[in-house]
């Protein structure tokens, strides 16, 4: 009996395996002939991974049950938040423009950090108006507030419509353009190989992960403290706060409303696609990495946590780093989410002809549609 068992284990099973499990894919090739790369390995791991908490509700009750599972997952992944401190604001600069005043304020967001913010207030406001928290990407704050000094900088602002904080202020909205944590004057050790913008994304990501935080969580935290500030301002309607961001700032605009229900509308530009098609498959800054996220869901699932609040997705169809095909798939899924909740009008997309940049094709109409002005 013993010998028969051993025979089965040592001879018959391998023989049958050879007969019926003939190697058919690249994973079984000879590594000496063609070495395996980590890229192949990770692609295969992603191919065989089913997100554990992907949205698949068919009615409102199922949506709510899904939300109760997935919301804590995303907040956990965003990591440990700083210890709260009382709101403190230092008013540092004031500059008058034709149609608005621009202040520079510093808002204390934790014991040893003050977020610099450019705060735009339109002239002659007769009543409370909506306020928009504006978050920049990896070009840093300067081109986003139209303060570029060279012709090339100014052209970049125009061509990529980076100055949306200024644009919205010109159209009657109060805006707060945050210098995102790790950029410009808040940069610590400069990232290696980055010469055009002072930033320390890599060092801050390393530090954040080591203490159980993430840059996206910390940047969202700063934005939440900026909303605390906005809600103290007489001319801000505290019930009509929006978030807008491009690229790295668009990523933060994706997570902030999940942490803060006071954000009633969001515009996400040059950031929505899938994790798989974007960050996972091509070079991106480490600061946008959400540890473990793909185990649980995709970007469309993350944005589904905004529902039923209005979301406008803004993507250039030639944006190489946030591929449009994946963005379209994600948008189709979000349309299903909003349909299930009977608020189809609250999800929209501006997929425009162009590259990795902002677009105002739909932004003002979207704001008017949902904020009434
Ligand atoms: Zn970064």
C-alpha cells in the first residue's frame, strides 16, 4: 500500500500533469533562454487579481451596503491623519486685480505645518457665493496662479488652462489655491532629477508611509483644514464648497470628498483612468500611490464613493499618462452607479481633444447646474 502511494505521488501524478497541463503560456518558458522581468511579473499579478470590493450594486440598498464596506477601506488606505489643532490663519499678502483680490494666507493644519494658500475673493460680492478648493499638479503652484515669470511659463498656463483658480474667481467664485504639501516653499529635500519645480514628493512619500500615512491622505487633510477656514469667511456659502484639481491635484480631488462630506461637487482633471492603466503601467510620481488599493477596487469604485454628489471628469483624449480608453470604461461604470441612485445628471465627463491639461469646456455650466450660479 505504502509503495503504491509513493508510486502515485512520484510517478503517476507528474506524468498526468505532463499530459494534461502542457505549458501553454509565457509564465512557463525557460528563464535561461529569456529572463523574466518584474514588469511581466506585475502585469500577470494584476491580470489574475479580482478587486475584493468592486462596486456591483443593482439598487440603492446594495449600493449603501457596498459603501459601508468600501468607504472604511479607502479611508484606512489614506492612512493616519495628523493630530488636529485649532484653526489658525496668518494673513500674509494682499494683491488687488481688476476683478478680484488675492490674499496669501497660511493655515495651520498640524502642530508643525502651515499650508500656504492663495485665496481669491471677487470684488463687490453682494451675497454668499460658492467656494472652490483648487489643487495643483507636479508643475507646482506658480503656473496655476498665473505667476509664471517667463514667456514659456505664461504660455504653459494659457495652453493648459492651469489657472482655473483665477478663472473661477473672475467668474464670481471664491477660490482657495493650496500650495500642495511637498511643493514650492513647503518642499524639504528636493527630489533628485527634478530641476524645474521645487518638490520633495519622494522624500515625503517615504516618510509618510513609514509613519502610516500617505501623501494623498495628508494633502486631503490640508484641504479639509482649508475648508474649515473657508467656512469662517462671511462671503463663503458653507454649503456650496467644491474641489477641483489637475493631475496630482486631481488625485487629491478624488480622495478629499471621501474624507469630507462638506465637499459638495468635484472636478477631477487629468487624473481619472484606472490604477492599472496609469500608475501601475507607466512612470508616475510615487506620491500618488495608494498602498493596496488595487486589491480592493479601481478608480471608478473610489469615485463612486462621491455619489450622489456631482462629479465632472475632465480628460484630454490624448493624455498619455491617464489613458482615455480606461477613463471611458470607468466613466461608463460611474454612469451605472449614478443611475442606480437616480441621479444620472450628477455625473458628467468632458473628454476633450487635447493632452494632459485642464479644460473649462464644461466647468462653469457644471457649477451653475449644481450650485445655481
Ligand atoms: Zn509627486
